[in-house]
C-alpha cells in the first residue's frame, strides 16, 4: 500500500509558505517515522515578485531529498475591488476550491489530512466533501488565535467600533487589551477585512485541530483559556498543537560572512541595537529623519537596515534605500564607528545570533519575534500592519520580553525622535524595564530551545500530531 500523504496548502508569502513547509518537515522527521509523505499544493501567486520566490523555494525543497511532492494548481483570475490584503487573500484562495478538490481527490495514495493556512478556511468545505481530516496552520501566536476565536462573540458584544468602546477588550488568558492594540483589520468593523477575520475565526472551530507556531510555555495562560473554553464559551475549541518555534535555518556555508556580520565582529558584546522591519517594512522620509535623530541622540551603537519605499506599480516589497537622500546631512559621518546603516536585504537570523547584538527594534511580525526569542534578544516592537499591534502588546504586557514604544496609529504608526531615543536607551541602558526585558528574553531563549529538543513540549506535540495522522489512515 502506498505511503499516506499529508497535503499542505500554504499561501505564497514567505512567512506563511516557509513556516508551513518547515512544520510539515518536522512531521517527516518524527522518530519511528517514514509513514507519511508531504504533498504541497502551490497556488500561482498573484504577483511576479512572489512567484519567483515561490519557484526558488520549490526548487530548493525538491532538491532536498525529502519525501515532498509539489502540485501546482491552475492559475485563477485575481479578485478585484478588495479593501485590503486580508480580503484579497481570502477571496483569492476561495477561487481555488475546485482545483484543490481535484488535486486532493486525484492523488494516488491515501490522504492523512489537509493542513491549510489560516487564510484558507473557505476550503474546509472541500475537506468535508472529501472526508479528509482538516487542520488549520496558524502562523502567528496563540494570543492572536485567541482573539480570532473570540471575535465572533465580540461581534455581538461590542456594537460600536472598538476604538470607541468604553474600556478594554477581554481576551481570556491575556491582560485586558487596549483597543489601540488590536490588529489593523479589526479596527474598522465596516471594512470587509474585519468581516473576513470574523469569518475565519468562526470557521476555525470546524477544524480537526489547529497547529500553532508557538511554544506552550511562553503562552501558557492564553492556551489554557482556549483549552478550557473561556475563549469560546459554550463551544469546545479544536485541539491546539503547539509546534514552535518553527524557524528556517540555512545550512552553514563556506562563503565569507556578510558585511553586517563582519561589522558586528568588531563591536563589544551586547552593545548594538539592531533595527529591521521585515519583508514589507519601509518608512516615509519624515519618519526616517525622526529615527535618525533619535538613534544619534541615544548614544548607543546600532545596525539599521533601512529600506526604500516600494517601487511604483503596486509592489509591496521595499527597494534598496538611497542613504544620501533619506538620511540627515552629516549623519553617517557623525555616527562613524558606532553605526552601520545597511540599505538592502540583511541576514536577520545571523545578525540576531551575533554576540554583539543586545537589542532588536522590530516590526513585531511573529516570525521575527520567534527568531529574537530563539537567540535571547530583548525587543522594542514598532508595529506597522496586520496583527503586529497585538503582538507588541503581548510581548510587553504578557511576556515581558520587550520595552514598550509609543506609536501613533492615527499618524500611520509615527514615532517621534524623542521616543526612539527613550526606547533605545531603556532597552540598551540601565533602566529597570530594559533589565527585566533582557532577563526575560534570556529565559525565553532556554525555554524555546528546550521545547524542540527530544521530549520537549513542541517535540511531543509534533509526535502526538504524527500519531493522530497515522491513525486516521491506518
């Protein structure tokens, strides 16, 4: 009999695609494994910039020698008139229902289950039609998952816009959440992006399980609230499988170290604050000037990955920055010796791993957050989009691994120079807030590494999921 396969359906964004692929590969590596293969259904991305990245990932994984097969789905015409990314991705995925049904039903081996990205819940109907167990892969943290599971009930409880409500938002397992810390798609209840978040939260309840890229020990209280029904009163939530941190690491190379790493080699231990804002992070010139003034006045060493605005034509990815155009006159000369401003892509994981890095100013995307925790680097979150405002609140108020930064959401997440200076000094200097964040980050480093070791909580969760999948096709 053919080996059963687990079908993965990721979306095309790097933070989604690679995370789900790496989680699937952990199942292939289970002790006593060999009883499962992976089949990845690849949607043709709606933009060329994503298509080339997806193609490179497929080529790399096909050459890995692992039991992974890729099935490219036929292209669909992208939806039009969408209010934002959340609506666009959700509707785009929905258009693939017939192709996913045909691909899964046409496989020449038993199907152990279908694991879908959390934007793909419309395809739970396909899994039900085919009598295939379905799991949601949640790329963010348990705090954000709890919000989405709670959102259908909140829809009825809060009849005004969240920012107009009297008081804070109750998400069991978390400290009371200020409305200003809710994710971007939740801030406008008339917006289709909000409607889709409510939809996905409701449909999560239909899954056989939810696989979350987190560590049980770092989000224990909110996971307990989901498990004991406080988040979804009267309805039992699916089983939560905490398999994180799922992080991709590039094998060691014989190539010379990256220039940023070489610069760090000359800096004292834990002396450099690293600033980097993800694959879509860029700032308008006025904000860059405020950042530069704040960093210069902070007096601390810094490595700043500064990207330019996306190119015209609808791209969401930043371009290489023109430092002479963006930075204040004389800034590079005045900070020579204690600063490096890097205008293009930089190897974030290698930088966070370096002993010279003592703090991380980050957009707070969950993948970047996990990388920072893995290396024990405390953070200053500067949320820009998606769920990052909730991540920032969680890192500060629930986990204690970060120093808060005052971000003006009404001014496109603007931060004054004085606040940049204060946050960096607090993180890197002798403030009590910074000291506690450094201690907690070091503790989280040990927790994250223990979780994925043999017998750790995430290792055990992966094996439990493997046994569950194997049993369903026995």
